[in-house]
């Protein structure tokens, strides 16, 4: 399998395929893209879970505004943030797969530098 194909496939199922390719493929180009997949999509996954949990728990106890008549105060905002994060994640997913398949070392802001350190170079 070519480096470009392996790098592209490291994004297919987000952080899951990132971990798989990070563990099985030792080529620097593939390791970078698989590490970037782990950091980017793993990070987005954790952020979405934290927001959902935080706002879900807040809503269960009367929202961020305390007990009273604001029961859905922060819940709608949390859903909006989660949707926006999902859209950003989808766009990044497509861009990363295309750039990896084209042989380009595209770096996602913040995550790219972390991935570069994780991949060893």
C-alpha cells in the first residue's frame, strides 16, 4: 500500500483508524497523518462528550441558571456547539483525507504540531 493511501486511510474512521495506522505503519508520512487523526478527531470527540455531559448534567439539575423556570437555558446552546463542532470535524475530515491522498503534509492548527511531536518529527 502506498504512503498516500495509508495516510488517507488513517483518517477514514477518525481516531480509531489513526490508532491502527500509528501502531502498524512506521513510515514517517503515515505516522504523522495517523497521529494527526488521533489528536484532531480524538480531541474533537472528547470535547463533544464533555460538552454533552456537562450541559446534560446541568440541564438535569435545572440548567446553568439554577433551579427554577430556566430549565432549558443552556441545553439548546450545548446542542448548537456540538453541531458546530461536528460540522468543523466533518470538513476537517474531508480536507485531511484529500491532502493526505495528494501527498501533502497538511497540518491542522494546534493538532498538527502535537501530532508532529507524537509522530517523532
